[in-house]
């Protein structure tokens, strides 16, 4: 094993360790000061939004696996912190219709990367075939309609269309552990990915993930500060949001 390989944290080969958010992932982010690199401040894991974990997760994956100069596309990136950070090192694209879905932004900011105003799955011809080294999403695809299997199929086909052979497709999707009812809400597209693509990580049942003592999810402290007003529900009734992460690679042939 080379020194550069040894220093890698998230790789396709060990992605089983990253199928869902865990406390020890945050330890790595902080030891390497990725929080100060990405957010210009230290982050308290017990007082931050779930998307902070997901941004740090994708930031780590890109640093470990995607060479500088590569082409990357953020699905539903909104005001993407990832693209803003990497815009000088990668060719960055943002695919977002800016319609505010999932409390997202309704207007694009001025940026140095290319913006396509559309949804993945629409086969937009402004996005070339076989082009990207990485297509990723953060807290986006859980918002697609839950009962539209044709849309799931179109999303996967569209991602694979625009990926280069050998390119990666990486996604962080929100799940919700409703611990009062001992159940987990997750958009079925997550399981669809695992059933229809050769993912690097095995599918782990949601409730098994939720009951792992190492599970990292949004704390009650932060929920009470930033989410309760919007949801109108107390934490114990709403549940604990956590991240489910998925990775596959477009075949070389």
C-alpha cells in the first residue's frame, strides 16, 4: 500500500463503512480540520444541520478519489458549498431548477461554474453524454416523488448517460428515524439504487442502521433551534434525521 493510498479515508473498497452516517466519521473530519477548510470555522457535531455532515462526507470523498481537473456535477446543488470550494480545482456543474423544493433556494447565485436549470432524469441535452468523472447529490433525491418508479429508472439512466465510463455516482440521502414508533422513513429510491446498480456498499436495512449506537444524526439541540419552528413538531415526534450514502461506478465498457 502506498502512502497516498494509506492516507485515504473514504474509498470504493471500504464504502461499506460509510453506508450511513456515524459518529466516528465526524472524528476524522475534525482531526483533518475539514470543517475549517470547508466552512471556515470549527463545527460542533451536536449542534449542526445534517447537511453539514453530508457536505463534509462528500468533500472527503472528492479529496480522496477524484483527481484535480476532473469534471464533477452536483444534482440539486442549490448554493453548493462543495462546488464553491472546488471550483478552481475541478470543472464544476450544478443541475438545479431552483424551485425551492425541500426548502432549497429559488434563485441561483452568481458563480464560476455552469448551471443547468433542470432535473436529473429529464435527459437534458445541454449535459453531454459520457462526460463527468463524478455525479453526486446531497440531501436532494429523497425529495423526488416516492411512488414514481419510472422516474427512478430515468434518474439512474440519466446519471449513467452523463458519467464517463469508470465515473462515480455518489449520493447522500436523508432518512428519518421515528424512534417513538420504531420505524425509519426513507424514499424508496435509495433501495432502488441498491437493487438496480452494482453499488460498492451493501444495502443495510434502515432500522438496523438506526439502532446502531454509532449512528450519527441531527441532535435534539440543533433540531429545537432550527427545525422545530418549520415542522411544528417536537423532536421526539418528528424523529432523528440521518444520512444514507450510496456509491456506484459506471462500467468501463
